[in-house]
C-alpha cells in the first residue's frame, strides 16, 4: 500500500478518479477502483489522516491490509470477476450483491425495489420513444395505447407500425425496432425530459443542487471550524451540478428529434451514449454523500459537524480535464483543496473491523438506495 501524490486527489480524468465502490467496511467506504497495467485493478483509499492523495492498494492485496465484511468480500470478488471499473458496471455488481442480503435485509429490499423501478423506467422510455417517432412521422398510435405495453399483442403491433415507419425513413422495421430499443437502454438511467418521472441521473442532478444549497447555507450559519469544509463541499457540488445540467441540456437536444437519431444512428447514438456516460461519471458517488448529509440533517448539529470530515474525505472532485471552465478558474479550483481540505484525525484502529461502524455504513447504503426509489414509490 502506498500513498499517492496530489494528482490522485485532483485527477485529470474520470477514469483516473476511478469508480466509487460501495463497500461497508468503514476504511473502505466509497473508495474507488480503477484499472492498472501492473495489478489489473487497484483500489484508491482516501487518506484517513487527512493528507492529500490516497492510498493505492492492489486489488488482490486488499484483504491483506483490511479486514472486510462478508458483503465486501463478495463485492470484491464480483468486481474482479466482471472488471467493474465504470459507474454502470459497478452499479450492476453492487446491486447484485445487495440483493443477496449481505448488507442487511433493508438494503436487499431496497435493491429489489430499485431494480423493479429501473426496469419500469426503461419500459416507459421505450414506449415514449416509439410514440414520439410515430407522432413525428404523422402515424397514429391510438390503437397501440389500447394494449398492455410489452405484451405479445403490443409487440406485434409495434413491429408492424415500425415497418410502416420504415417506408418514411428508408429503413427496414427491424432496424428501427433495434435502434429504438438500444436508445431506450442508453437513456433509461437519465430519463426523458418529457417523461412523467425523471430518471435516476436527472433526479440526482436536482438533488445535488439542493445539497449544494443546503450545505452552503449551513456553512454560512455555523460558527465552528467545520464551516469552511461545508463551503468547499458546496462549491464542489455547485461545479458538478452546473456541468451536469449542461450535459443534460445537450443530451435532451440530441434526442429531441427522434427521426434524426434513427436516421443518423451512428453519429447521434454515439453522442447520446457519451453524454449519458459522462453524466454517470460526474454523479458517481454523490448518492451516498447525499444520504450521509440527509441522515446528519435529520439528527442534530453535532452529527452534522461530525459528518463533514467523512463527506470531505470522499468528495468526488471534478477532474481537471473534465471541467468546462476558463484556465484561471481551473487553477483557482486546483488550489482550493490546499486551503480548505480538512485534516481528519487518523483513527488508530483504521483497518480493523468495527461492527458498529459497518452497521452505520450498511444503513447509509440502504438509505442511498432508497433515495433512488423514493419518487418511483410515490408515483407508483
């Protein structure tokens, strides 16, 4: 295990920053994983002592330096087996392990509900895209709306209607059907601007802006030494939310003309996929930070002050090459960590198994998952 330089604290790219791994062992919580030429995978562990940088641990050696929970050992094996180094692949691995109940029954139940909600989101996105395409071509979708979506009759009618659409687009119906299906897969985590409910990433962007306002307001009214830390967290959230809103706007513009997307598939689908992936990287790890702050705000001022060093330890800074800002602003932001980053007191028991802290992180894991399904449960 070795310490890193500042470049790991403010990485150049999302890939260098790594994907957040939702471990429940306290010293591993929200560490990040990334590929490594020498070791295959490495884990970036935030420095418990508050110094800049992170510890870089070869994936195979994590169990030698940290006593992991049963859940974390299972997640460790799943990540290795499927090379889960992006937010999307890490999410699939994490939900698969959460469903087993190894992070507790609450997290298992939340994971099941979340998977159901995301499948419903994908189906709704698919339906809206089909209706939008038919409407754009002047084709009636009235008969389609009388059938149950995803039923055999519905699917047969969709294929027949897309066959007719093909005559307008100079494409065969199967190609259109396949492209619409692929586009719904790309857009489901984000959701469509015209959908009745927001997708997970669109909703998380809104929640991040609310966190920015909340923690920023807290920093202006708290007299303790935690106030600058809260102000810094608010600034990072602000930059992330502003970039995310820009990415969302461009993505919505890209898919606004569905006929253009279907016709110019190679170009437009690539633009949509890149935007959705960038949004996923931007927001990676923030759902758990929002859960931490939500839990702290529901408690009291001491808990809020106590939560900030933990939030700051895992704050997802926007990489240098990913920020859409002038060079002067970029340099100023690069200097911020040196002045505002808290010095977290090192725990002399770091690396040892603490069942009480593990339980707290398991509860946060469940809360973060439940936050993601709150709107679906309300609408359902």
